[in-house]
């Protein structure tokens, strides 16, 4: 394909992505499904050149920024709270699915070998959460279900790719379970260390640069800075990217400026839109080329399709059987968390009333630990998964970008390679169109609802009240309050802020004498800083829902932006 043809395909592709995203939202259809079908139709147009991108480009060029952008926006508290469920789905389920479907493929293709069959099983095992979360957000799934699906999609890619690497290596020599387990542990530990270090370091560097365009440019290379060294050391580059994204998301809100975070969010939303949907469009465009490859190799296209459908059924059965005990275990733990929440509340009351502890150096740390565990217990008690939520998790097993790229990274001398590549694409397309297309119907039939808007508004009002109280105590009612130059604020200014603060209005200069107006922006900024510290504390403890925290953060960011224009 020439340069001009590539340019034309790229331009048309971007326009199709934008148009599909716009109209899919209007008609209530998931954009990935539209793009796959659209790409499939375009691939049969006369004169359409064969599409066969380098799989290394997808794995090393597209996957890192996709995972990083998702991880940055993942609330760390939510990820930690559901780490047990996410770990079960993204590690244990992937391994069970890979070995289960691998055994079935070995039975179908006896000449393939068990290690090679497991390698293909690893390729088709990790679900891609893009379509599921897109549908879930549009239909208002509960936040916990979305967190589990997104968290699974972030981590399961690493499990599948490490298993794929191990299985392919085993096809060339003897297989040792303990060596494979050691390699997996090494890949995880080194990846988390590298990714966490890169994320923390990037936030610190960017916090020292006060130009949003430059800090955003740095963020574009962070996923690759995490990915490349991890891969060079034989670890999981994918997991390193996820760790870097989580570390950036946790530290960025504390260290980065409002302008920097806003610019980064808008730019990454654009990149994520093009990359995510571009992969699904590419999926449809490639099918014609894959069919031609299978026929040129003298293999059966029909067999690939039917075996792919059999793999879809096997994966659905394995996922459903696995999810049921996970959900039942979560339901059994719910009643225990109610009792834990009451117990932590009693201990907190005792600690706050104990006269022997006021001067204890570790009192604040003890109270914070108790508050965090009390908030966790309340979360688990009030946000159970339930059988209906389990049904959504079980059905949300669509395959996507990793399956498409990983299967094409199989060695060229792999037995039945072209047929297996087409098989994997059939799995991806059938799950995306079949399960993804019927997921909205399942959600409506089950009657699953997201967060009640009235309850969310009450929680937001309660949080904003705590932020105002913190700023009143630490700033407006602080007898030691001083301006940056060391002189005190004028009493008229403080009184005006107290009146407006109690009515939750934005302070305005009117009513203050002209010489004192210079104190207004400075005092307002102090109030916002104290409120931001209080919000950061509430976020780290997990005292409020992450969506409530995000709404309060947007309000503070808007207030900070207004201060910057005065």
C-alpha cells in the first residue's frame, strides 16, 4: 500500500470513527459493534487494498496508551476495594479459560500439541472491557460493576500475554510448572515496581513544570517509558503501564495544576477515542485478508468459523461457572461487613473520647486507619454484587484488541497458524456482536439501575458541607491566620467571607472597600487549598463514592480556574 493510499485510509478511518461514535450514541448502539460491521462491509468493496497491520505495532504502539488512559481515570480506592474480585477474574479466570479452551483445541487439532493449544487458549481468554464499559456507562450500570469490568480489562491482558509467552517457549522445549510460575511472579513484581516508579517520577517532574502543553506532552510518553524497560527485563510491559497509570491518577490530583489536569484529560480522551475505535474498525477490515490467507494455505474457512463459535460457547460456559461462586462469596461477606462497620464506628468513638490519646504521636494515623476500614466496610455492606450483577459480569466477555494482536504474533511456523488466526478473529467478532449487542437487553431485562440521583445529590451536599466546615475552621475562624506577607487579613474581609461562605456563594468584591479588595483573591485561594486538602483526605480514606469525589473535584477545579482569571 502506497503512502497516498495510507493517508486516504487514515483520513477516511478517522471520519468513520467520528461519525460512528456520534450516530451510535443517538441510536443507542455500542460504537465498537458498528465499527466492526462497517469495517467488514468496507473490506469487500472493489479496489480495497488488503489490510494486515504489524501485530507488534498493536501490542507495543496501541495497547500501552489505551491501558494507560484507562488506568489514569480508575479511582485507586475502588480498584483496591475490588482487588480480590478483579484478581480472580483477570488472573485465575484467564488461566482456567486458557487451559480449558486449550484442552478443547488440542482435542480438535491433535497435531497442534498441548503447549501450542494453550498458547492459542491464552490468546482468546482475556475479555476487552471497552465495549462492556461503554454500554454500561450509557445504560447507567452501578459504579462497582463498572469498576470490576474496567479493572479486569486492565489486568487480564498482562496475564494472557505472559501465559502466551510461556506457552510459545514451551513448544520449543520441556515445560516446567514451577519455572513457569516463577516467570509469572517475576513478570508481575518487576512490572509493578517499574510502573509504579515511572508513574510517581513522572508526576513529580510534571508538577515542577507550569506549562500545561509541556506536561501533557510528557504524559504521552509515560506509558512507553513504563512499557519498554519492563519488556526488556522480561517482565510484563502491559502491567507496568497499568501500574504507571494508577500511580499517575493517584498522585496527579494532588500535585498537578488544574490547567495541566484539564488539558491532559481532554487530549487523552481524543487519543483514547481514536485508538479504541480504530482497533475495532481495523478488526472488520482485516477479516477479508484473513479469509484469503486461510484459503491460500489450503485450510477450511468453514471449519475455522465453526470451531471459533465452539470456543465462544466454551468461554461463555467457563466464565459463567467461574463467576457464580465469586458472586455467592461476595454476598456471604456482605452481612459480615455490616457488623464490621458498626464495630469500627464504636472503636472510633472510643478513641475520640479517650483523654489519654490527645497528645499521642500516632493518634492521627490510628484514626485514619480506623476511618479507612470503616469506609471500606460500609462500601461492601451497601454495594453488594448480587446475582443480577453477576449475570452482567458473566455475559460481558467480549474479546478485542489483545486477542486480535496477540494471535498474529504467533510464530510463522506455528501449526495451522492462518486457521487459528481466523478462529481468534471469529471469537472476537462473535463475542463483540453477539454478547455486546445483547448486553443492553440483558441489563434492561434484569432491571439493574445505577446510583440513585437523589442519593448521589445528598452525598454530594454532605461532602461539600464537610469541605466548607474544614475551610471555615482552618481559615476563617483561625486566630493565627496571616497573609503571605505576614500581616493579618482585615476583619471586614473575613466577615464578608463568613457570610457568603455560610450561604455557599462565590465571594465577590462588592461591598468591600477598594483598598481591601486585593485581599479577596488571596483569601479565596486559601479556602480552596484547604478544601482541596480535605477532599484529598476524603478520597484517600474512601469515605464517599468515587463519583461524588469526582463531582466535588470538578467544582473545586472550576473555582480555582475562576480565581486564575481575576
